[in-house]
C-alpha cells in the first residue's frame, strides 16, 4: 500500500514541480522586461524638462513598472519557497517507496 501511495505522491509532486518551475521562468522573464521598460522610461525622461507634464507621466509609468517588479519578486519568492517544500516532500515520497520495496523483498526467518 505504501508503495502505491509513494509512487502516486511522487508523480503528483513532479507535476506540480514542473508547473511551478515554468511559472518561475515566466516570472523571471516578466521581471527582466519590467526592469528594461523602467530603465527605458528613465532614459526617455531625461529628454524633457523636469516640470513638464510628459516627465510626470513618464515618472508615473516608471513607478508602476517598479511596483509590478516588486509584486513579481514576491510571487517569485513564494514559488521558490513552494519548490523547496516540494523537494522535501519528494524526498519523503522516495523514502516511502524505498521502505516499501525493502519490506516487500526482505526475507524474515522466524
């Protein structure tokens, strides 16, 4: 029974791990894009006078990109934490499988 449960658990954890790894890749790409966009806006903002309406709009957009970047970083940390938990659970599932196999194939002499 423990062997079957361990195999199913390991399969489910590997599926979740794969999904989270893909999400982590997407978030990392989005963070890089937000950083590039904010930097581009900073460079564009230097072309205008500091008190102009366009400069203020650019600063607002730059601020929004930075907020988005911070939110994405928080999501990335949450996913990394979950991946660490999955790693621990995978270790447990593998030990459950190993223990079940050793029990199935061990000979006890009474």
